C-alpha cells in the first residue's frame, strides 16, 4: 500500500469518527419529556402570594368555596398548547421537559404576571365621561377604550385606576399535568373552551369538495392578455363541524373574534376549514302554530270561507243603508 493510499484511509477513518460523534451528539441532545406544541390537560389553582386572593382555578370545589359563580362557567381541567403562552411563562417553563403526572408550585413575580403597579395609570377625569349608573367607587368602567375602575368620586371628578386589579401582585401557581391530548376533536374542544369558556359539540369529517383550480398554460410564451383558465376538481378537505348553540352565538368573544379563533384552531389542530352549523330539532309533529291556527282553523279553503260567511248571516245592503244614514246625519 502506497503512502498516498494510507493517508486516504486515515482521512476516511477520521471523517467517519467525526460523523459518528455528530450522530451521538444529536442523540444525546434530543429533548425529552413534554415539549412545545404538545396539547396537555392541566389542573391548576393560582392565588396571590400576599392576601391569598384567588386568581384562577380549574377546581370546582375551590371555586365554590371562594364564592365564584359556577353557573356562568364550567370548572374543570384545561387543555392548553405548550409554548403558546396559554399559561404564565414561568409555569410553562416548569412544565416543558416534564412528564404526565408532574405536580409543582411556581411563584410568578408581579412583572411577569399582571405587571408592576403604575401610579401614573391613576387619572382624574370628568364624571361626565362615566355612565350615571357606574358613578360609584369600585365600578369597572371603559374610558377611551381603556378598562379601569373607580377608586374615588367626588362631585364632578372621579379618580380612575387603569392598572390591572392584580397589578403589583406576585402569584403562586399550583399545577398538575394530567394527560397528553392526542385526539384532535378534543384538542379543538379544548381551544374553544380556553378562548370562550364554552365547549361546543363538534366533530371532524373528511369531505369531498369541488374547487376551481387554475390551469397552467402549455404555451412557451406568456400571453399577458390571455384570460386565466380554471377547471373544477374534487378535493378532500378535513372539516371541523361545530354546533352553533345559543351559548356560542351570544358569546361576545366569539362574535368579535370568530375569524381569528377559527384560524387558530385550523392552524393548531391541522384541519382545512371550520363550519359552524345550526341544528334545529323536530317538534314531534306539533306543527307550526301560525296565523291560520290563530284564526280558529280557517285554513280549509274557499268552501270553508263561504260557509263561514253564510253562518255569519251578514246583509250587505243593510250595512250600506246604515252607513248612508250616518253620513246624512253628519
């Protein structure tokens, strides 16, 4: 074997060693545990460090003990997407890399929770800007598209605090990771519940849909004046069907942000479209109590109408004579 051949073999061996080291590093650096982008179901209770004031909870017993109205909202574990800011960053950092069944306690400092208290955010304004029904200390008001609450009101002036009510408060967050959510319908339901506090009935189907598709021209030269040609193709689309309930229809967050919420669900769950459909159940043959029903059933046709007039025994000539007599008297 020549010296050149020996040198080439040594070079190939060194390259193989480097590639093996790189592969080993990739294996060693592969993240373990829960990762960003995963759907997980989590239970939690958050309270202020000072004063032990309830901030939020998924526990119905805690909500009831604290006097929270459990009729306005259903309490139970929440489905979130890790890495999407659905919970405080400090809590999310504690969950990522962990496992199902993990429990923990995280203290979120005020600046990372609801912000530090800003004295400059307390302003004196004219009481005329506030609805008369809201002119009392503690009332929550909306002034120039800013939300605040009245701290004091004297005469025609009011002090309005535009800080978050929990600004300046550190928050203690107790959590438990219950499960990874892989079912896409459950993922979608969890997103709706997180955004709207409403979990509608929904399901995913694959539909065949006709679409107009642009036909690519075979001509070598582009004709700018030529009209684009389209053809109809049948394509498959995964559709998330959502039942439109009164709770969903009247939800203000849904009314103002349905496009953004639907797009977020499409992106995170991986469906092609969302269809919200209204379901109307039958009334068991009761029929429609319409106008004819309110007229004593006079919907039987011309024969019934003539019979009714005969039964009334109305003399048209007599009515005309009476009207003419009244006119002469006037």
